[in-house]
C-alpha cells in the first residue's frame, strides 16, 4: 500500500509539472507604458548662503582713548540712544576746560580792546590822538575779535570730542559682538575701531546667497537711482564745526588784511610828508603782504572744510542700480573701509568681451580691406546665454585689440549689447555668435579629405582615374566642411566616399548624376 501511494504522488507531481510548463509558454508579458502629455513643473533652486540679521550695525569710536566702562555684553538688549560704553575723559576734559579758560580770557581781552577802541575813536574824531594811536587801537581790537572767534570754534570742537567719549547705541537691538574690554586703548587716527556689533532684531534674519546666473531668471535686485541722487548722509556735526572754525579764521585773516592795509596807506601818506622813514613804509608793506598770504591760506582751509562737508552727502555718480548695502544706519565708516558703501552699476548697455583667433580676424580684414573698415562693417553679433537661450537683441562690435595674446594666439574683441530689460548681469558668461558671409568660394566636405603630416589632400577624378591634390583649406565652424583656398578649381570632381582605399592612378567607376 505504501508503494502505490508513492506512485500516485509521483504521477500527480508529473502532471502538475507538465501543466506548469505549458502555462509559462503561453503567458503574456505586461509592459508599463506612459502617455505623453503637457503639464506644469516646479523647479527648485538650491543656493548656499549665510544667515545674518536684516539690520546690523558696527559701533565704533571717533576719538582715541582708553575704555573706562563697558555697560553691555553679549546678548544684551539695548535701546536707541542707550549708553553702552565710555572712554576715559581725563585728557579730553582737560582740553575742554583749557579751551573754556582761553575763551574767557579772549572774551575779557575783547571787551577791553573794544572799550579802548571806542574811547580812542572818540578822541580821534576830536583830533586829540594821532593816526598811529588810532590805528594801533583798531589793530588790537580786530586781533582780539579774531582770537575770540577762534577760541569759540576750538571750544565747540573740544566739546564735540568730549561728547564722543560717551558711546551710545544707534539702534534698538541685541549686542551680538564685543571686540574690546575695559582698560583697552583704541585709536581712531587711521581707521575706525570696531567696538560692538548690534543686530536690530534676531527674530528677523536674512540669507545672503550666491545664485547661478542660469537660475536667476527675471529677478531684479536693487533700486534704480539717477545721477546726482543722494544715497547716504554721514554725520555732519564735526564737519560743520570745522567749517565754522575755518570761517572764523577767514574773517580774522580778512580783518588783519584790512588793518594792515590801513596801516600801509597811512605810512604812505606820512612818508610822502617825510614824517616816517622808508624802512617804516617797507615794514608796513611787508606786513600787508603777510596778512594777504594768511588770508589766502585761510580761504584754502575753508574750501577744504567745505569740500569735506560736501563729502558727507554721498551721491550717485551715474544712473544705475544700487548693489548690496554692507553698512546700516548708525555704522561708523571711514575711507579705509575694505568694502564700499555700495556699488552703482549702469547696466543699460553691457560690454561683452570675447576672443578671436588671428586667422579669423585676418579673414575679415582681407574681406574689408582694413581693421577700421572691418570694425565698421562687421555683422551684428548674437549672444548665447549661460542657460542655453539666445539673447533677443543683437550686439555690435566696437573695438578689436591690437595685441595678440602669446599664450592663446587670440585677440580681445569688445562688443556692446543693449540691456533695457536688465536681463544681462555683470560678470556673466556666454557664447558670442558671429555670422560671416563668404561669397564666391569653394566648399567641400571634410569627409572627402585626408591628412598626411599636417597637410590636407583630396582625390580628384579625371578620365576615370584618381589623383591626389594638396589643398589649402580653412575650417568652418560647423565642423563638417572646409573652405578651399587653393588646390581645386570650379568644375573639378573629387571622391567623397571610400577615400581610404584609393591610391594615385587607381581607376574607379563614377556614379551617374554628378552635380
């Protein structure tokens, strides 16, 4: 009974295998298909950048000194106008007090000389004092007035410097950097020392990233500005004080000139009457010359002070677009900063620089006769952008360099493209396309030639036999054809297929319908 049961199992298994094989032979393979259709897609651009606060101000000092107190630290919240640090005031307070004492002394001297001048003027009107006494009183009065004006300006300057010892926060924000400690000496002679960095609001941050030209699309950044438009205004207080001081010096120098002129005119009259010597007259004349020179110097200093004041208003030098703004309101700036306040780019017209080989340039010159005519008659050029698209406006070649690069054997060419839509960016890359028409020339396919020792040959057919011809050719940019300059003439027949099997003098059969 066991043997029978086993046989049955084997038979059943055999039957199962048979049907299994039969099923696989008849099975159909199902292929996954896709129906082509149009749709929308969202492209994602990834750029690497840095995170920083939207408003960030570097706080420095405008006077040199020693840090006496620091009232804030990292992560300290501050308000606009809050005292955050203080310099040692000892030296500047002494200077301020000295200027105050000088002002009081000059004020007293001025009051005395004024009363004396008024007294002498009254006596002079009554002919009770001499011309010399009157002129001396007038001269001393003017000197006192000039000294008083000068000491007032010096006191304003000393007070301004003293106020600079108190360093206040220019904005509301949080201290994110502190570069000094108490007792540290800072110098403001050559550049502006950075003491703190204050961020306006750490809850609002910005990302500064570099985006590829091909990804920028139609994004426009920056503000359009006009030539002469004011972009920045630097604190004018110290420069206004300098102008006031220079004005006072000019007034003082002008008074000295007037006094010296009066004295000189008086000496001339007295000399004519033989009252004074020629030496006295010459001395008065020299004093007038010195006073006039001092006046010119004071005027030059006033001009320089006014120029410095005008520089506090930074204006756009041209029409264009404002670049990045690395500095914020309240930041301390100076001429030695590593970064400019901003960059104005006038990109209404863009220069595109590219290179051409010497042979390419000479081909145009041979066609037009001279380099000047070549530049004038050069065809318009097109620009293929970095993303593969062709710029929709043609450009014009403006200049060709007269110097060949010894490393590349090329000449630099400059073309100009209008950029009214602002889609061309400074520093971008692309390919320049130049259309060069050559008339009445012989063109053959490169496949009809072969090369031996840097020389180009082709097989010409005459009376059923082939003969190799040495050619002088110029490559076309299409990579498929040659321009034949020598070696062939119109009407010649050349072999275009199977040239690798040919030898000079070999007889061949030519296909019909040769064009």
